[in-house]
């Protein structure tokens, strides 16, 4: 009879650095009750630093594979860990959280932490909270707090350039007019291609067609970093006029592999008959199973978005019909 695997046994195993961490152990770290969380906290200080990072990396990877797993309790506990790399991974474990209390903790990490890794991870998650704010699922003052913290970093010339660019990309989710007219435009006009690329990513995340011409103008830029960001933004913004250019890029044999992959996915977002025909033909010609799987996912995404657009159009038509009926009824009663 197989021995029951308890959480205490999992923690005992964690303390033994000579042993691998079995995949079967990872699920027991999910949804910890208060007692188990205390056990974890008591043991954590005795775990060797490399072993800590090994476990956390495996938990982060597990989150991508199992949509039911939830390691938020561990993530919250480790936000104050003495090791910056642990703090960074703790934020990654909170990637799916919508707890408004996190906004204050993340802005504090972004503005006061002494190491770059947790600050960079904080920018990513603050961007997700801005999205919640845009969807009216987060209080306006908390969204503003996240935006202001990111803007403070972007505008500080003494800050690390990489951190500032990630902050720019994160704040791109905001619909605040002053962000578009000052921060994004300013970055886009810089001579540094990495700043231009970050500005393009911010444009794509804004879902504002105000940026369409700027994005299209960069699709054939000489710098692959700019092309890659422009291609992604064109897909995020579903720019129809970008479709023929994306197809042209895919015909270039010397094109960068990352740009090619981004162009294929963006085609699935832009949609259209030409895009569908191209993807179907490419699947038929491709022998690499991983590439075929990616192309099939792109095709599924294209079909899904097209059906979604049809549904949205039908909904608008129904609203128009309702408006007409109400107008006719009003005329009859006059």
C-alpha cells in the first residue's frame, strides 16, 4: 500500500538538497491553509538559497501548465524575503492575483527595493492591475497609484534604463491622455531603438487606434527589435492595413526568426481571408511538429477572433434595431 504523501513530508524532502523536487510534490504547495503556510514559513529559513530558487522556478513553471494551481499564499509570504531573487519570483507567483492590497506592496517594491529583479517583476504585475482598473474591476485611486509609481520611474533619468522601459510598457495599458501625449510619444521619438521598441509595445497595449500609423510606419524598420515590437503592436491593435505588410515580411527568407513568429501570430489577430489562406498553406508545407502546432494555434486564434467580431457586429445591429423601434414608438405616441 502506497504511503500517503503529506505536506510535512514534502517540506522534509525540500530540506534535502541532494534530492530532486518531484513534480508530484508541486501541487501540494497550492492553496495552502493557514496551518500549512505556517509550516512552510518555519521551514523556509532552513532551505539553502539555491534550493529555494529551484522550488520557486518549478512552481512558476507549474502555474503555466496548471490553470487550477494557486500559489498566492506563498507569494504573499515571500514578498518580504531577504533575497531579492526570491522576492522577484514571489511576484511571479502572484501573476494571476487580483487582490487590491497588492497594489500598495508592489508600488513600494518598485519605488524602494534596492535590487532590479523584484522591481522589474513589480512593473509587470502593476501593468496587470492597470488593466483591471480599465475594466472597472479595481478602484480608480488604486489604478492611479499604480500609474503614478510607474510614471515616477519612467521620468527619473537616474533610474536603470531597462527598468524604465519595462515601466513604460506596463503603463501603456492605461487610457490616461497625458500618458499617451507625453510619455509614449517622447519615448517613440528617441534615437535609441530599444526605447522606440518599448514605446511600440506600449502603443499595442493601449488598444488605441490613434497609434496605427506610427506602428505601421515601423513594420519594415531596419532594426529587428523595432520590427518585432511593431509587429506585435500591429496584432494587438488589429490593424487591417498591416496585413499585406506582414505577409510581405513572411516572404523574406532573411527575416529574423522571432519577427517571423510574431508576424504569424499578429496575422491571426489582424485576420482576413488572405491571412487564413496563408496559414493553411503554411501548415500543409511544414513538417516540424512544434511549428505546425504553433501555426494551428494561430489559425484557431484567427477563427476565434473573427467569430467574436461577427458577434460584436450582430450585437451592434441589435442595438440599432432597438433604437429604431424606440424611435418609431415615440413618433406614434406624439
